[in-house]
C-alpha cells in the first residue's frame, strides 16, 4: 500500500530541508491514483516499463551529477517505478540538504519532479527562501 502521510511528519535535524506543502483533503482523483499505484505495487509494472524508467532516471542522475545541462526531468511515477523514490534537494543559500520520499506525495504520478521545486523550501531561509536545487534520485535515503 502507498503511504499517504505528509512529507516530513517529525522534525529531523540531520535532514533540515522542510517541505511547505499544505495538508490536503483526499480527493476522489487522488484516491483513485493511490489505488492504481497500490495495484501496480502489488502486481508490479511490466518489466519493459521498469527498464525504461530505470534507464531514464539513470541518465537524468548522470547528467545532473556531471553538471551537464538537463534537457528533461523524470516524472514522479517513473522515479517510483525505477525503484528510486527518494529525491535529494539542497538549499543554495544555506547549503542544507534534505530528502523527500516521492511515494508519500499527493501529486499526480505524471507530474515531473521539477514541478516540486517551488513547493520545497528551506525553513531556515524564511521569509524569502530560494528555490531548492535537485541533487538526484536514489533508492534509499542517502542522508541520515
């Protein structure tokens, strides 16, 4: 089952990027998407889709890590299907690093991960935090 908790329920001082997403009431569309994802998690996506998603996320991570221009951003669904649901972000102002589990978001799986940039903000840099920089997608939490 896909968890539906808010992004960062408890304060974690080691991963101090906080997410400024307001709590939402579950909508019919959101419930339908979560149930489809849960069915897909039980049955698993087809092998061809997993391979394509893994290749896409691997290429994006490699281009981002090497500092090359990013021509595309993977979707939330592709990151989850590829088995890399943890998005690492960094505040460019205070250099704090945090992570977001994409499986817990109330966003459409077809939304690209760059659509999350305005919603992610550093609480240390309030009232005018800069946009976060995306560091990469990983299978497990990298920063503990």
